[in-house]
C-alpha cells in the first residue's frame, strides 16, 4: 500500500561558522612568514670586490692559517661549502670587523667565483658550530681565533683547491 509521494521539508539553511577557517588561514600565513624570515635571514646576493682591489693596509697584521674545507648537503638539496681557519692579530689595534675576499679558481687558474663576505668567528663547536661577527668578540692585539666562511654556492668549474683569501677591509678601534 503506497501513500504516494511524500513531501520532504527543506532543511533550514545552516549558517556557516567562518571563524575556524579564518584562524587556520592566519596560522598558515604566520608559519609561512616565519619560515621565509628564518630561511632568508642574512641571505643577500654575494658581494663582489674587483680582483684588482688593494688589500687593507692592516691585513699584513692578520695572518690566516690552518685552513680546512668541508661540505654538507643543504635542506634545499644543494650543497654548502665551509672554509675554516685561524686568524691572529699581530698588530696593535683591536679589530671589530673584517671583510674577506675569496677567489675560487678553475682548472685554468682563472677566477671561477669571486665573493666578499664578513669574517665570522667561531663562538662554540658543541653541539654544533656557531659563529658570530667579529664585532661581537673583537680581536684584540695578540688574540688568535678560529673562523668559518660559508658558501651556499660554488661553481661546478671550481678546481677543488683552497681558494685565495684577501682581507679587503678592516675596522678597528
């Protein structure tokens, strides 16, 4: 026995609560912004100093020794090259900043990569190597300190030998 078609009452329109969606969007944007700041912090285009630039006159008092190089993979799939060494202040001034020119050469001994960057001193080695600018721990006369230079990109044409290092600028008290 059939009663015929039945009428279905339309449900009352449900008002959508947009608050959780707005909060989720704000959280996603905040996380993306924080990552962009963290990953991009201090990353600027490498500074290039002409090869003909004269070294700073005080550079003769800042010999560099005990160089070593290492590489590691970056989170983005590239490789990072580290150049570690020691620097000594044999002069009579307290050094607060050092800009160093690094020249990577190819197999023909031509400059394959020219980059100038501030020298960073090694603050701690455990649990990981942490660096700081020279201004955070000025290099007093007679001080010897370890340093690290970090290169996010080195050309494939680099011959693998230690690069040439030239102290281009020294700031002191």
